[in-house]
């Protein structure tokens, strides 16, 4: 069998398999089964080997996130898994890559390139010794005669009522037959197959992007000095002026952030007192502005150390000022974390607050990599590469946690000290229902404590309303779970069902 026929057959078979696994089914075991079959095929056909740092590490990440979809079954875990899977496909296309960002680029490029390549393979495939394109070309010779025939049918219909009636009867007969055929036609099944075909082509027909490969091969983590040719109009003191402006700017900014950090350490870290306010300005606007300032701070250092200032022999002062600036931004990052801690302490857990923690971890690592870039004259490629790796690693780890259940357990456990937002709690996913399920008496006792500590809580959902919502959700969940087949099975919802209706 030729490679063309093998690829076409593989695409069609995988399209059929995916259609069977996913048509009108929720995601669950079916995704794991599909990926196990796909990886087995890729390894068996020697299209992918787990050799090298990136193929092994991304392969492990792929397995972890794949299991996370079964054992945490959250939207976040699925999104993260598809991101890792996307990178994984890019690695299969070009396993020698120096950066996972290149793998992302390869995968993006392959989305449409693969479709065109499949069509070319299909048209060049042979049926009874002839290419398919030969048959399509032969069929095309009838297009013009058919158009001419239709033109004369139109003329004869308008000139002869008997002929017009005969044509109408013929069209009605054909229409009735087509209607009877399409009455049993499953359009949703057809669309599922088309989508699965598109995905199968993307996964199995892979075209390397030569431009991206060239960029990757030329990429270097170490910064290379580019000497300028001094022309008549070139100012030789331009580098010195840039150095002086950088020193002046960083001296002023370091003094400003020193004052800000002193205020935060004194009032936010050690002397914060909550007086019943919403903390909206303290956390929301304040946190977002501080995060924005940290990003701008990183960009500022990168601006001054983008070119030959890295090699200027008298740049030590600018370097030290940059180190101090980055360290102080690290302290500022910790201050944002402390603000977030106080917010969680008084207003409990929520996805945004967890997201802030994850983002701050990445910020601290980003500041560290900028520090290393300045110290060791690293390139922008180094920054993009290392920070993207950290981004993927942190998100892979975070996908292992069942955040809905963690939020539900934490918020109810701390309802005597933290504000319990019942409106928000009632929207958490079905897998957290065992931890959201409270008796009306328990909820009323919580409501009494909440109203004493948080008077504004009276404007939100009452305990009785919350109880009724959860009871209704429990019944809906029971019906949904019992109607699910084996292919849609997942552990968190299985466990929730057992806790609610079996224990």
C-alpha cells in the first residue's frame, strides 16, 4: 500500500472512530480512548518516538492532562489538555525544535496546510489504475452541455404549457424521492463526521513549516553583539546617552517603588484591618493596576537591555539599578499576593482569586528570567522559551486539582469568618454538589452568622432559595448521570452521584 493510500485510509478510519465515540455524547472516557488509539497508531507507524527532552516532557504532560480530564473533569482541564495536545502535534511535525512556541506555530500552520495536502493526496490517488482527478476532469466535460440543456428546458417550459406540466411532474417526482431519502438522513451525524474528518486530517496529515524551522535553527539563547558601522550622520555618543537616560529613569523609579513597597509592607502585610467594606478598590482595581505595572516594569528593563547596552563596558550601574528594580517588583508581586490573601480571608475562594495566585507565580518567574537575561546577556528567544515552558508547566499542574470541590469545601468550612456568596456557590459544577448540599437548618444557621458579620449579605440569595436551587440541581444531575453511557463516564461526577444517592 502506498503512503498516500495509507494516509487516506487512516484519516477515514479515524474519522469514523471519532464519530462513533463523540456523536451526541458528553466528553469523558471517549476522549481518553480516542487518544490512546491515536498515540498507539503514531508509535506503531513510527510517526512519533518518545526521544529527546521536549517529546518526553510534553508526552508526560499530555498523559497528565489526559488523566486530569477524567479525574477532575473541569472545563479548565479540557482547555489545558487541548492546548498541550496542540503543542504535542506541533512536536510530532518538528521534534527537533528548540522552543515549544515553535511547536505551537507548526500546529497552527498545519491546521489549513493539512487540509490542502489531504485533498491533493485524494485527487492523486488511483482508482482502477487512474487518478481520481482524471475522473473529475472527465466529469467536468458534461458541465457545459448540462447548462445548455437546462437553458432549453427553461425556454420550452415557457413556450409550451403541456411540456411545462410534464417538467413539473418530473421535478415533483424527484423531489418526493429526495424528501423520502433525507427524511431518514441524520444531519447531526453527518456534521459530526465532517468535524471529525477535519480533526483527523489535522492529526494525521502533517506538513512542516519551513520558515518556522529556519527561524528555530537560527534562534540563540545567548545575545550576539551587532557592531554598528559609524557613518557621518551617526552619533557615537548615542549609546552613552541611552545609558544615562536609563540610569536617571531607574533611580527615580526605584525611589518611587521603594516608598510604595514600604507603604504596602507596613499597611498591607502587617497592619491591615478590615472594617466591613467590599475591598473592591483594595483588591480588584489595585491588584490589576499593580500587575499591569509589573508587566510594564519588565518591558522597561527589556527596552534598555535589548541591544548593545548589554556589551557597554561601563554599564554596571545600570545593571545594578535594574537588579534592584526587578527585586523591588518581586516585593510588589508579593504585596499583590498578600492583598489577594486578605481578599480570600474575608470573601472566600473564587476562580479569579485562584487565577491571581497562578498569575503571580508566573510573574515572579518572569522577573527571575529577566534578571538572568540582564546578568548573562540572554536573548529574547531565551525569555520567550523559558517563560512559555513555565506557563505550560504551571497550568498542567493546576489542571490536576478539582477546583470546584476545593472552593465549595473551603467556603463552607470558613463560613463563620468569610463571606459566603450563595449566588456564586449555586453555580459551581455538578461534581461539587455533595459539598454544596446542606440541610435547610445548616443553611439557616450559616445565614444568621453571615448577616451579623456581613450586613450587605442580605442583598444576596437567601438560605431557603439556595436550598431549593441545590435540590433542583441534584434531581437534574441524577437524570443526566443515569442517562449517560459508558463513553461519557468521568470520576468526579461518578463520585458525586455515589455520595448523593448511594451512600
